[in-house]
């Protein structure tokens, strides 16, 4: 069971909904339609960068530093005030924006085939 936080702009209320585990495509769809994501997962740090969705990572380090230097990821560790500050920056449209890192264009397979054909 996971959790999903939802802010209802219309009624100015927030909700935490418990959800069953999702398959990859359903979870990707959920991320694509999120204002931001909070995670401790390295894979999600990468996916949010590709999707252009702000990501708050609840860790003090990452094995994916490119998601911080070029992407949408911010390390907030377990610092409650930093989590709140960064979340409000995002909601106020002043949060970190990122770019797709070089070669994160979904064409890796094509480049691999080109290299193999040359050999």
C-alpha cells in the first residue's frame, strides 16, 4: 500500500489517499500528472527529470547526481522545513526547473545499433 497526497485547489483542502501498488505505466501516468513528487527512489528521480516534474528526494545523497545538476531533483533529506519550503516554491511556481540531460532523448537503442553496425 502506498500513499498519494492530493491538494484540492477548488476546495483548498488536502487529502492523503492510500492506494494499492501500481503497475509501471499507471505509476508513470500518475507522475506525469503530478505537480511534484517526493521520493527516496533513484529511478523516480530519473523519471521525474525526463518528465520535467519537480522531485523532492528524501535523502541526503543520490547515486543520480545529474538529476540535481541538470534535472528537476532537489535533495531535502528529512529536513521538515526544507521539505515545506521547497514544496511551497513549487506550488508558487518558483521551484527548480531542469533540462533533459544530454542523450536522455529516448534514442539509446538507436545509438547502440549504430555502434554495433559499425563494428
